C-alpha cells in the first residue's frame, strides 16, 4: 500500500476535523455548565485547525476535500453520558488521523500533526475524567486499542 503524500495526509486530517465539528454540535446540546463550555471550546479549536488547513492546502496546491452536510455518528447521543462518550471518541478518532499524518509529513507539517495529536490526546483525557471513565489516559494516543 502506497504511503500518502503530506498533502493527502493533511486532507484526510481535514476531513476528520469536519466530522469532529459536526459531532460537537450533537455533543454540546446534551451538556450543561462547565462541560458545555468545554465542548464549545473544543469545537472552536477544531474549527481553527480546519480553517488553517483549508488555507494551507489551498495555498500549497493541495486538494481541499469538501465538507459534507452530515456525518454518521458511531452511536446515538441521547443524554450526558452518551455525549461525553462521543466527545472521547471524537478526540481519539481525530487524533488517529493526525497520528497517521506523522508518517507522511516532515518539518512544519510534521510539527503541526504532532501538536494536533497531543492536543487531542489531552482533550480526550479531560473528557474521560469528566465522564468518570478509567483509565483516564491511554498508552499510545491515536492508536487503535
């Protein structure tokens, strides 16, 4: 199997950012207080990374994949517990896409991928803590268990 180019890996990560933003729209409505604030901040962070990637890919000749009107969620979000579970899942899945980008990138692109992986791993840990999930951390963020 051919390793993707840096532009292809970043485009795949961009698609993951689109999906994360969509999911946070479903997550936030099921949370209150500090958890809702954290969801808003997380969505804003994914939007900033999405916007930066769109600009980066557009200016470097990469292909900007289109956003979709909707994304399939892995399970129904009906209450606080399922919203928190989805928040963990979103961060883990998005981290996995950035982890995969590490193999195809170098220099500033690799730094960008690593920063995203770390940010999402930390956020997933915070969501696990909020949800009361143990263990709160994983040994290899972004890698399937």
